[in-house]
C-alpha cells in the first residue's frame, strides 16, 4: 500500500482520488495525530457489502459451497 503524508495528499487530493478510483489500490495517509486510508467509493461499497454478507449466519458456508459447485450442476431452481 502506498503511503504519503497528509500535507502531500492535501496538495494533490483530486489527483489521488482519480488514482485510487482507477487503480483500486488504497492509499495510506499519515497525519500528525492520526492516520487514514483513502479508498475508491466502489471499493468501499464492495467492502461494506462483503461485511454485511458474512455477518449473516451460514452465508459464508453457502457462498463457499456455491463456489465449489460445478456450473453444470447449477441448473436447478433455487429453493428460496
């Protein structure tokens, strides 16, 4: 993960927003009192969705099971 000071990040914020949005690589920003991470909105939304899904009991196992199932075995109607 790239790292830069808050002073440098402040001077080129618009450029950095474009950069993290295009590269999907977060940027660690070091401040005098605290640090932060700049991530693209699309990536942040994906992180939030993942956290939500894994918070549902049994969802993680269901996703893993689905990933291991061959495509030709997926022609059944879901029982939702």
